[in-house]
């Protein structure tokens, strides 16, 4: 099933959906935000016959997968009716919204351009730049219904290339300067970064429950087992995006596992890997022979972690590997992942692969930990941003070939 999508015409280098708003880093260096409801109003005004479907798809993903909806979708042929409506919407909706100055509010000028990454979490925004890491409080007065962002304050003085956050902890990749971490669960309620690197190099990280996987190269990683304790001081969370976390990391990297050690019981070796990434319990591996596989990670015993021997083959783009089908970046979505290649973006889900973008992009984001936006993909390009909503149910199929869908 195709994604439902629409685009916003704006000159931006990054976009992020959080707490009922879309945040943008404009090409002129301004950091701005706009209510998602305002954008949706313009969309449903254009397509009133799809209003409820659009609001479910872009504003309330949680209504499609909670316990109440399980009962609803079990009634008769309702899911089949929904599928037909979804398919009709993918064929008919083709909308470009023009963004003007009056459509957004300016938070601040970015202190340092370009922005290399940003992360919104626990009603805070973290912006990673060449000159360091900046923190912005989205609701300093703890008003959970309206945003009053503070001005950026510098928290770390090293070039930041990738950010992650969970459990009151912010994970900072600084390339050759190393891997750093810090917490804002302190008396000042501000991020405090540990000055000593916990790894010599880090290009990106991924969460595995409360543990962290650090990638020092596209095909190499190290697994950090973290010690946790129940949280007493819980961060302020967005009512739109985050479930309340119950644990806090008290010791980062209490033990570590290298990539070769984790792969000992699997059917692949470190030298076989071209590119890899992870979800909470699965490793995804692009191999040098052209295959794309995922392997489940056994975490029953934190003293004996390993990838299992069974590999699951995923659809491939070509018979032979080439530079054009090496991943540039990856994101996790429910039951799958999104992979950015040089000239396309591919959604891998339910053992199928769907090409959802057919030209180079600046940035791809998904929101797997969000309550309301977990089915969304935001794609930033030179002149516009496209928001995709993924079909929320499992598609039954025995066809494992690449399904290249025409999205032009």
C-alpha cells in the first residue's frame, strides 16, 4: 500500500514533528515552528471527503493501534473498507502547501550553521552544530498545552554530528572527538555533559531498550550495557509524543560487547558488512554480496548478548552492490525501517520494499517513540518538505520482490 503524502513549500535544511508542531531550520539560519493543526486545516479544506482519514493518518496514529481500536477493526469488513479508502486517498491527494512568514513563529537565529542534527525530547530541543550543542526549553513555565521556547543556550563545546535521547539522558556523537553523554535530571534542570568521552569515535548511535549501540563506522559498532534504576524525578513529557519512562541510566557502559563478539553465533561476520543499524531488538545489515538481512538480538542475559543464527532476508534493490545502493542514512518505523540512498528513499516494511521518494534528499526523520506520530516520515528537500503517513496495518503478501511504487 502506498503512503498518503502531502508537501510544504519552504526553504529548510531540517524538519522535526513534535508536540503538535512542526519545527524547521530554515536555510537562512532561523529556527521556527508552526502548529500541525494549522497545516492540517489547509489540507482537509482541500480534501474534505478524506478529513477523518487525514486526521488519523497525520495527527492521531494512536487511535489506529490502541486497545479500543483492536475491537473496532475486528468488526466485519471495516478493515477492508479502510484499506479501500486509504488506496483512494493515495491516488487522489496531491497537495503542496505554501509556507509564508505569517505561518510560523521564530524561536531564534541558530548560533552556528549548519545544523548537523537535532533532537526533541522531554519538552526540550537539542541542536547539534559545528560549534557545539545547544539546549532550548520548549515550555520553561511547564505549560504542556502551549509552547514558549527559550533562547538557545550552549551546553557542550565540541562539534556534534548525531544526537539521541532517552531516560533523561542525551547521547552525543562527535565523530573523531568521541562519544559523550549527559543528563538534565539535576538540581539545575539543565543538560550537564560528562567531559570524558566513553568511546574514541562515534558517527551515530541507536537505542536497544536502555542500552546504547555506538557506531564508529558505517559497518562497525560496540554495544554499551547501561545500569538503570527507577526514576524518581521524571522529566516533563509532551502529551503528544512520549510515554513516561520508568528508568534512569545510573552507569553508562557498565559492560561492552564488540561487533565480532555479538556476531559469533550468527551466520555473518564483521568483514561481510557494508552498512548496519539497529532497532531495539534487531540488527539490520547490508552485506557486501548485495543482500539485506535482519537478525534478532538475544538479550535474555545481559552478560551474554548475541545475535541469533537465523537471518531474515529483506528485499534488495539490485542484484549486485554498487555505490548508488549503499545507504546514506536510516530510520526505524513500526515493523520496519526507512533507508535513504543517493537517489531514492525506500520504506522496508512487512517484508516488502517501497520506493517513496525518487530524488536526493537533505534529511529523513521518523518518530518511532512518539505516541501520535509513529507512522509518519518527514522528508526534507531543497525547496519543500514531504510528510508521508504509512499504512498502519500488516499487508498480507507472499511476494518478497521489491515493490517499486510510482510516486511521481
